[in-house]
């Protein structure tokens, strides 16, 4: 709420982000006094805000208790925001699959606790957001294959992309109108074959 | 810039990390403080001790004092996670020897509080049994020892099974007990005013001219009502977001309990002024309720007190065993105490402490000491242990902040005020006890002296061990962005 941002709060928010940035720049082991000096904040303010950042686990204290480092929570933030690049070899695999099946084919990967759609079929745009499709979530949480509808009248089939370590590194989603004569009948095997080839390329 | 090596396994591995939510952590502090039991028994004890109705002023001053201590403890709990809580905090500020002394003080504090809470449960439980059975069927002392052993077993089982299970239930029961006590107080205050007329405002200040009692024991008893408020810290390792959750739980427990105590003391100064004879009963408020109102209401009150004391025993045991666990891991106490069960709880420490906390008060009760005296005595000894620990942790706070380069002026002032007043209360109580010819405060002083002696002997015999005490849950490699 806008009305919550009154008084000293906008300043505190800015200062906290400045401190976070300063910890990132200075690297592991920087002390509170050094951070206050770098950001130009009054020491008492800097210490209070640092303790808040520690409380929320964006920043951690190192075992000597005087040094700071970025917390694992920032890792989730960075991962969720960074663009996911799909290498050319993987794009070629997808193109080969798309030319062989009469269905829209899309690729999703898990990043920073969320699902990212990294490659959408240019010829058959998905009728709904693949990142929210139930079938995609099902394969990303452990099922090898899931079938269902992604939108009224549109069938969907998702298969897991297995990584080199046996973990799931992505989901390959095929969509086709329920009225289509061929449907998703013979697609599953080809989807699995492509998923196997994609696995090593997504790491 | 040197980057200290990070471990991948925490020194307190075995406890279940990051499982408990804010409510369970708050429940620990609230249950250990047991505001319902303290509201219903603490002013009554001040009454029996001083012979004059209790003073709300003593509880107001104690609230301020405890908030100062909470601020000092917060300096640590916002910066480190340690199941040994105040023990590890003191060691980080004042060094290993002072830490070992604080550890001894806190074992006395938590240990006697467990025994005291069990005794409190036994007193109210026996009173309830006495209402159900025909008079003379069962000697009171047998009922007391029976309830004590039963409750001891129950809380030991809870402590082994894990903190999370019983915490929510405990918090709900405590809230219910607080409501019961408030309602009962309301009823008897109305009855007392109806009988004696509107109270003289001077009664509310109470204490018969000494708001803190003749030797500051009134103030010590008021502080007793709060002890345990800091114990959320012992669950820090097992809590999610401990740096945010633990300080908040500690501060709110102190503040809300304080308000309840001031209210309860003011009400009871009116009630006891109308029932001067009730001071001799083991539970003076229950006696006053029986006189002023329905004995059935006294039974409800006793049930509320019983529940609150059971919660207090359980939570104090939870804190005590994590302290003993820390000492076991360090090698200051037997290594086996540092072991954990398959439930992720320090089961050996639970067994050892339960046996001691059940046997000691049972023996004293069987020796014929009245239950009211045993309860007050155990709580006073426990409080002296706590106050000793509080003094050390308050002294340690500014030193710790200086060591890590984060010292500012306000924490120094807070620590100075807290330490000064706590020492003054302790000194006044000891002086009064000496003048009055012994008693529980002197027993406490003896135990505290023993703790200091033990720390000094340990430092002489095993200096390397003492230098390393103050185990805490370090940041692990996987907690840092790599």
C-alpha cells in the first residue's frame, strides 16, 4: 500500500538495498563498520538495517559474527531473474521435433522456485501460459509423463526432461486441439526421445 | 580481507533445523513464563512473605527491568543462534570462564524453575484431588508427590517427542488459563469491593508502606514471575527465520506478561486487603476466592494454575535440556548429554534432568515442609540463578558489540541500567535474608558461589575446554551464496 510508505520508510528501504548492494560488491567477510562507511549511512542505522537483512536471511553473518556475506536467499532471487539461455543444439532438437509432429511444442524449466517458459512454438502459440499448466507442474515435481487439458478444448501432454544426474531439469509440453484428427496419439514417444536428447543440453 | 572457513555440518547437528514457526517459538517463551500461574500465585506469595497485600508498583518496576534485560538479550539473539542461549551469549561477550559461570547460574535457574513448576502443579493438583475425594482419604503430601511424579513423566515425554508437538496446544491452554484467572480476579474484586467498600488508592501501591517488601523480596518475587521469558532463544536452531522470530517472541512475552501482572497485582491488593487470613494457605488467591465467592470458582482457578504450571515445567525443561545438550557437546558436561534421540531432541539430558527435578522437591515435601514454602523456595532459588545469568548477559552485551565492531551508545546505557538494578535487587535480598537468619536466598547464594567455584576449577584444570565454550549454530557453507 502506498500509504504505508510514509515518514522514514522509503529512506530505510533505499538504504537497505544500498547495504545489500554493498555486501555484494565487497564480498564475503565485510564488516558492519566498513559497510556503514561505504554507504555513508549513520552507523546505528546501518547496524539496525543489517540486522533486519540478516533476520530476513538476505544477508548472513559469518562464523566470526563480525563479517557479512550474501545469504542463500539472494541466490533464489538471482536465479529467478536471470535470463535462461537455450543453446543452439537444443533449439535444433526442438525444431526437428516440431517439424515431425502436428502439435505445438514448448519447453519449460524450473528456476529459483518458479517455472520459466524458455522456448515457445513460433507457429502454434500456446492457448494458455504453459508455466501454469497442471501437467507441467506434475512432471516438474516427479511424474515422468502427464496428460490433461491446458485450455477448454485443447489437450496437453507433458514429459519430464531428465538431467544427467537423474533429476528433472525441464518439461516438454505438447498441445493440440481436441478436435484434431491425429491429436496427441503418436507424439509421446517422440517427445520422450527429444527430452532425453535435451537433458544434457539444458544443464 | 580474510574469509573464515565455513563448515558444512553445524556444531549442533542432531537438533532439527528450521522446523518451528513463529507461533511455536512464542509458545516456548510464554509457557516458560507461565503468566497465568504467575498472575494467580506471585502476588499471593508476596503477601504471605511480607504479611501485607502485594504492590502493583513492584510489578511495574519489574516489567521495566525485564524489558531492559530483553533488550540486552536481543543484541545477541539478532546476531547468533545458540541452543545454549544466554550461556553461549555470555561466553561470546565475556569469554569462556564467565560463560561457564553463566552456564552454572542458568542450570540452577532452569533446573529450579522446572522443580518449582512441578511443585506448583502438584500443589494445585493436590488441591483439586482434595476437592474430589472425601477428606482424609488420601494424605495431602501423598497426593502432591503423586501429581508431581505424574506431571514429571508427562513433560519428559513431551520434551523427548519434540518441541513442536505440544507448543500450540500449550499456547492455547495458557491463553485459556489467563482468561480464567482474569475472570476469577474480576469476580473476586467485585465481591471484595461489595464487602469492604471502594478500596483506598494507597492499597494499590500496597506493601504496607514498602512497595518492594521490607528487603526488596517483593521485587525479587515480581522478577520471578517473568523468568523464562528469554527461553525462546533455546529453540533458535529449530526455528525458521530465528533472527526475526526469537527477539520478537522474547520482547512481546515480557511486555504482555508485565501488563497482566500489574493488573493482577492491583486486583489482588484489593482482594487480600479484604481477606487478611488467606496468606497462610498454599495458594492464597484460591483461599481468598473460597471466602469471597464460590468454592467451585476456586476449583476452576486451581485447574487454570495446574495447566499453566504444567506448561511452565514443560517449557523450562525444553530450555534446560538444550543448555545441558550444548554443555555435553562441548565436553563441559558428560558427552552423553550432547546426544539426540531419533526425534531430534536431547533425550539423555531430558532423562537426567527429569529425575533430579522430580526427586528433589518430592524429598523436601515428604520431609514435611509445607508445599507453599517449597514452591516459593524453589522459585526464589531459581530466580537468583536467572538473575545471575541476566546480570552476566547484560554485562556481556556491550563487550560483544565492541568485539564485533558494532558498538553504539544506547546498548551501553541499557546494559548499565539493567545490570545496576539487578545487582541492587540481589544484594538487597541477600542482605535481608542474612538479617532474617538464612532461608532460600542464602541457599541460592551458596549454589551460585558453587557455580563460580566450578568454573574457576575447570579453567585451571582444562583451560582449552573453557576457552572454547559458547557453542552456537554457525552459518554453514550452504547458507551462503557461493
